[in-house]
């Protein structure tokens, strides 16, 4: 299924709890996976007129203030998505108050984010994007950006389907 397969099928029957939803995508440095996830989810949300607000962050601070990795930007652009204007930031405890869902890319991110959760309600917002699977980090292998895009795309589509039923 391509991006357009989901975006051409609109569903206006979503509840008020899914309208204007705020979702945060989290990976390690906020330069590869989470910027792709933010771009893909925002693209899909906009195409379905869901009114969702998507952001991304990293658990580490190495790249704060920088743009996404050029390989992520290129991969997204090859799919008609522009992530070039995103700015990397670090996950902060206050994000639990600002977002309805916090979707992480791997078990390390999950552990780091859950460690910061102030309470059970906040912890319940945190899940792996792919359910019980991790999104591998493509940083050290240029050939992995396209497969990672495809995994994230599937995760985003599954999330949308789950929340529109």
C-alpha cells in the first residue's frame, strides 16, 4: 500500500478524542527516524484532514537546533514529503503534558522516555510505533533509509487505522 492508498480514503467518522490529536515521534538523536515519522504522519493526517499535530524529538541532545540528516530529507523528498524545515530538539518531561501519544522507535527510546514519565497516566501514552517491533536506526548505513521509511510509513498507517475505527 502506498501513501496515496491511505490518503485517498477519507474517514470523517473519527471521534472528538481523535480530532486535533497531538502526537510526538521519538528516536535517539531526532535526525533520522523521528523526523521521517513526523513528516509521514503529518502528511497522512493532512491528507485525511484529521487536524492532528505531529512533532518529533530525540532522547539525546547531540543535534539540538540542527536540521534532520540529509539522507532522511532526501528519502522523504523522494516520497513527496518535505522535512527540511524541521529542527531537532530533545525530549523533555513536559512533553507528557503536551501530547496525547508518544511513539518511540526502539526499546532504548522506550526505556529512556518511560524513565522520565511522572506517573502511570503519562507512561500509558508511550508506545513503540511498530507495536512490538523496533524501527532500526539507519544512521550508519545509507542503504537502510528507504526500508526504514517503509517501516515507519506502515506504522503510521496502522496507527491511523487504529484510531479512526
